[in-house]
C-alpha cells in the first residue's frame, strides 16, 4: 500500500521508561521500510519548540534495544502548554514537512498531543510509555514490567538483611495515583503488607496485621508503600507505626528513580517493538489521536481521550485479595 504520509517524527516526553528505545527503533525502521522519511525530536516537546529535529536512518537506532532511558532524551515542557508554544512547535513541523507524529509517554504527554492535534490538525499516534501502568487501553504500559522486576530485585536483597536483624522494612515505590507497581511487586516479593492509593488502609489496620505476623513467629516484615498513599509516604507511616509497635527495628527504603533505570526486560523490548511498529502502521492507515496498546495479546487502538481516563483504571480484584490471603 502506498503510504499517505511522507514524513514522520518521533519523540519521548515526560518521565522515561525502560523500553522507550525499543519503541523508537521500531518506529524509525518501520517508517523507513515503507519509504517514509523519519525524524527524531530531541528532548520531547521542548525539541519541537526549539526545532531540535534530526533526520534518522536505520543505523541511527542500531544497538539501542538493551539501553534504558531514551536516546532522544526527554523533558517536561511547560511552554508547550501555552498557545504560543504550540504555535511555534507547529511551525517547526511545517518547516520540516512533517505530517505525522508519534509521541511516547504518559498522561501528560498524551494531554499535550491531543490538544496539539485538535488545534492544528497534526496526525498523532501515542505509545504508552510509563512505569505507572495507568493508561486505559493497554494491559501493560512500556516500562512497567521492568520497573516491577527492579523493585523485586531490590526487595529480595532487603529481605536478606531484614531476616538477619529481625527488622521491619517500609519500602516506598513509585505510584502517585496508581498502585500497580506496589500491588504486583508485593505479591512477587512476598511482602507482609501493601499500602495502595486505591485502597484505604489505616495505620491501626496495618499495626494489627503486623502484630498477627509477630505472633506467628515471623522473623521480619516487609511493607510496600505506594508513594501516593493517603496516610503519607513510607517515612510518615513508619514513624506512626513505630510509636505503637516496637517489636521490630524499623527501617525505611525509598527506591525512587532506581525504578526508571536499567536495561529493559525482554517483555518490554518486545512490547516496545510491537507498539512502535503498530504506531507507524496506524499513521499510514490515516489514524490520528489514537493510542496503540496491548489488550490480551493483541495490539489495538484506543482513542487518546479514552486512554486519559486514568481514574477509571481498576486494579485486578484477584490480586487485591491475594495480598491479604498469601501474606498470613
């Protein structure tokens, strides 16, 4: 099929996620395969405004599958939220004859892309690249699997020292509005408790749970706290628990941006490749303001508007129940 689009640019925006480079590689090489001129935008939407747009060929994306981060760099660009910033970005796209845009990122990235497309008619396809897994329309977002594996690896190491010293560890993971990382990593690491933004758990409830574990001779306990929990972060909760529950020596670990780094898992490399491939094919087919996502084992399109309804995303009920049943 003769492509109805001649020049495509790809950018990464917002927080980086392992697997973004796999998606970039797939976008660039799929476009070239179809005879399309490919461009990379450096530093996300900031690069659109500063015209930091570079031609890319097949060799531009060699040997990047195993790399974390993003070769295109990323930034959070407040100027792109303004009418003037978007106007400048559009003029730069026109100057480079770019008629299709692939954006890789999370909800902030998609919000900007939606407005940009609606205002200027730019054809835009989104790839969900966020470790939070909080976009509707994809069972797994790019980087989520790697982030969970990173958390599990860290907790396995912490468990060793916790057992050796009869300690209670509070481990804070990313998830301001989403408990996806906390939920899955708690099951995979055998944590004694998990605190999620989506589920109200009082400090008293947590203390009761820990006391039951102590009574049944648990030598250590791991509590995973999503950073967005209503009772506060890991330090706040640990302090409250320590005031009334001193059976264990209490320690806190904040994993922070460790979760964003590292070589992507095989799952994220394949997912990034599938999503990048599908994004270019969607543009060729004339689609716009759509997100490519994994549903079941198929790549499907979801409107960016629907994808942004993050608050309708629900954690799996069976996993929620398992955190109670398996931690006794």
